C-alpha cells in the first residue's frame, strides 16, 4: 500500500475519534456538574470569610484594631454568603439526596456565631474602658493621699492596676484569684483616710470588681469564638457535597463512555507516535551508515576515516597513547584498469579490501585497534591505535609486513597473470605530527619512498 | 551577595512590621463618601417626600424625617398611622450607609428588609406594595422618571432602590473629617481637648469607626442599671424583644454620633432632652464616671464638630 494512503487513513481515524469525543462531551453531564461548582466556590468563600472573622476578632482582642468597622463589614459579607448558600442549597435539591445537609443547622450555627461576635464587641468595649479608667483613678487617689503615711495602701492599689493590665496575658485564672484577695484586703485598709479619698477608693474597688466580672465573661467567650462549630459544619457540608458530586460523575454511563473514548484516542495517538519514532530512528541510522561507507568496497570512506583519525589524535593526547597511519598504494593497478577494463579493476579493489579486513580481524586485540579505509582510487589507509602507553614499533612493522604480503598474493581467476603489489608508507603519531593533513602528507612521502625503493615494501617516515 | 540577602530580609521584615503597625490606628475614621446615580437620587427624593406611600395619603417619609433636623424628628415620639405615638424615638437617616444594622435595636441588617417593614407596618405607613405600585403606575410623571432612572418596570425592588439611593446620597463630611485628614485648623482648642477626653474616658470604645458608632450593640447600663424596675416598659428590653435571649436584655445598637447636635431628644425613649444631659447619663451608666462640668462642655464642643457641613 502506498505510504501516503496509510497516512491519510491514520489521520481519518484520529479525526473520527476526535469528533466522537466531542460529541460524547456534549452528550455527557459534564456541563451540569459545572453549574454545581458554584456551590463549591461559595463554600470556599464562606470558609475564608469565617476565618477572616476569627482573625479580625483576635486583632481586636489584642487591640491591633481600635474600631469594629472591618469586623462589621466581614459580618455583613458572611450574612450575604450564608443567604446565597441557603438559596443554592434549596435550588440544587441536595437535601433530597442526603438528609443530613440542610441549611437549617448551618443557619442556626451562623446565628449563634453572630450573637457571640456581638457579645464580644460589647464586652471588649467595656473591658477597654475599665482598663483605661483604673489607672486614672489610681492617679487621682495618689494625688489625694500622703505618700509616706499610706504607702501600703498605694502599693496595693498599684498591684491591682498592674494585675489588671497583666490579665491580658496568659495565667489569667491565677492572677484573678490573687487580685480578688488583694481587693478584699484593700477594703479593710480604708478607715484612716479622709472622706474624699475614701469615696475614691470605694469607687476604685467597685470598678475593679466590675472589671473582674467582665474579664471572666470574656475568658469564657474567647474559646467559643475561636473553636467555632460553624467551620466544622462547613467542612462536613463540603465533604458531603464532594462525595455526592463524585458519585454523580462515577455512576453515569455516558461519563464512562466518554472516559473510554478519551482513553482510546489517547492510546491511539501514543501508539502512532511510537511507531513513527521507530521508523524515523531506523531511517536516520541507515543514512548514517551509508554516509560512512565506501560504496564499492564497503570499507570506511575518507570522511569517516578523517573523523576517526581526529578521535584517535585526541585520545592520544589525552591518554598518552601511540598510533600510526599505514598508507597503501597499489602498484600496477593502473595497468589492470587500462588493459582488462574497469570491471576487473573494481574486482581487484574488492579483493584487496577483503584481504585487508582479514588482517583487521587477525590483528585486532585489546591493546591494538585497526581501522581500514579507502581514501579513493587505489589508495587505502589503515589507522593503527595502540592502547598501551609504552610504544612498540614492532607491532606496526608486523602489520605493514602483513599488508605487503597480502597484496602480493596472486589474484584469483582471470586476473592471475596481472602483476599487483603494494607500496606502503608509515607515519607515527604523535611523534611525527599531530595534524591530520601533515600526518597524511608524511605517510604519502614515506609511501613514495617505498615506490622509489622498488615497490612491494614498506617504509617508515623519516623527517630529514 | 550574602550582604544583599541579609539587607533584603531585614528590609522586608521592616516593611512587613510597618504594615502591621498601621493597624494601631485612631478609633475614629474619616468619612468616605460614595457617589450615587443622581437621577435615581432625584426619583428617591420625590418618593421620600410623597404621601402616596402611606395608605391614607397623609404621611410621607419626610413627615417624621425632617431635613433641617438631620432627617430625624424633633419630637420625642413621632405619630404613627393609627394616630398614636410610636414606641421609640425617630432616628436620623444621614450616614445610614455606614451602619452595620438599623433601628434602635439593630434587628435589621439589610436596608431592603427594613424599608419593607416600614411600608407594610400598620403603625407606620400601613400600606401594601400593590397599592403603591398601582398609584405610581397611574402617574405619568413617575412612569417617566422610573424609565429615566433605568428601571424596566415599577416594582418593589425599583422603589426600594430609588429611596435607598436617596438615603445614601445624604452623607456629607464634617469639620472633624477634615481634621482627621490633616487640616488641624478646623477644630478649636476646646474641640480638640474634647476629642482627647472622648478617647481617654472610653466613649470611643463603642462610638468608633467611620460612623462614630453604628457597628455594634451595647447594654444600656453597663455599670449600673439604667431602667427602674418599677417603671420598665417593653421597649426598654431592647434586642431581647427580637432575639428572646436573656443575655440580650437592655442591649441597644450604639447609635452614630454624627450630626448628634441636631437630633435631640436623645436615646430610644427620648429621656434626655439636651446633649449635655445625654453625655452625663452616658458617663454615669455606661462608664461609671462622674465627670467635671468642664469635661462635659469640651466633649459637647467636640460632638458639635461632627455636624455635617452644608453649603
């Protein structure tokens, strides 16, 4: 089948599934669930408002806020939200499903909380007034009385004021008891003073008792305000509504169908992607291989040889390794080409290439790596890498000897009369150069030296 | 780099703490005026002054809320629809938008509900919404005005909205607001010392916020009982009449002190004829303090500075 037709069929399938998905989306009850999310949002807002109120109460309690405007605003907002929640609960008919949620309990708790807040506001104002007035009275009494004569009395009054201010801190019950004892003793101390100061002291005692009563009431109120049942009820409501909504989603058939289609579409897309990926990887690998090989002899070509040589040079500088380039030029190849034709020449090249790969498999060891390439025409090259730090020239010599020998073996069949041999030039690296062109050049020079020597032999490059 | 981080952290802590310091602010806040739609206000004003709203066409809202008395009645008790005096003193309407709840006991937290009650109560307007809508629909002028104000039809919501818009448009800043905004020349020495006394003696514990009251309830007679057992009336029970909870006995909404000099007589039962007497009662029963005459005079001077400025 044509490739393009395959593509079109796959696209068509995906399109079909997509349209099915959209259709089921419209058909399912997802949109109705969206309208219910308004309830969830409202519950969240209520929660936030409630905790805001707690925060504002604590702020007022610690006198960070000197007026109740913010608190009143928050109360107003809470009222509005509770009203709209009640409305939503009635319209959604959730009570029919679950009897335990009706707005009534919530409304009752909300009313209770509002009442507590109102109590808090009035109590807080009264307590603040007492706290303000008690030190003032103390000053008035001090100015009336003789400092030395009534030092005990003044000290007691001082103590009471300090304790009253200290009641704001934690150990309230203990201080309150202590205060009560001091007040009782203060009442007994009054007789020797004059009329006016006695009046003032009795006023002071009266105010202090009043303050203690208010404090007691406040101490009962604050814990009630902080662990409020409204938040707990809201939590409960949220949980129940969440469960109902989950059940609704889970129990509808259309929803299940929708999920099934959705999962199917996803898996098809994923599979298509994986197949395509594999195909692309294979393609790339094949092209890479082709670009590195010589088409005729299936040896490495010039490009990959240079790449390998670069790597080998880098390795040698890094690991302190040694290596050599063995440059091979066939003698008498031109005559074969001219007399017997190009086909015969190609055959010769293939034969030589096969023999050279034979050498590679013969010499390849852990410490020695051969890399054979055809540079072009009748020029071959072998890259020898020694993977041990100590340099052994004899191994390279052995390789070169083998190359010369293999090339000199008589060619098979109709080519047996042809005269073929190899001239080999060897250049060592890194001793005789670390540059690619220089190395190749040197090897070439050594090869010409062999030719001049009478061919069918190998020569090491000498710099002189 | 490390120095920069330390600097950043200290700076952010400083900024954070400053934002928290700003919470320790004055108990009284300057007025913040919200703008109203003028066409609606005009319609609301006309409705406010129109006797159509009552059943016998004898009373309008303005019968008991006089403009020159800061929209309160000068009398101790206004006359109701049945010709008998109402049970409580008529409160002022100005700055109503700043109140958290309404009426003397604060039983309404919503102006719409409150207006509903006023219209339908047999003691006040003694009317029904149907008759009002019928009367208004027969009037060409009103139909045109309602259209202009953007109401699609004449219904209770539209009428309430118009009247409330008018009521909300009444708020005007006072000299004290200008003082709080930083214009210290606005108040005299007596008035400033009055304000200081107002805060020192603890009046500002209840009369606080932007409206100088109106956002909480307080017991009438914190320090000693105000009402005599023998002569107690149903109205004196305060919020108890609505909530039926024993703890709410004698609890009343703290009224706003803005425009207080114009709204005599004072208290829900109009028991104080003058402002001075009202201040003294507050001192005696709410704070348990017997102030000097000079203090009372100064506080009265300060309260006078809360009057709105009318051009």
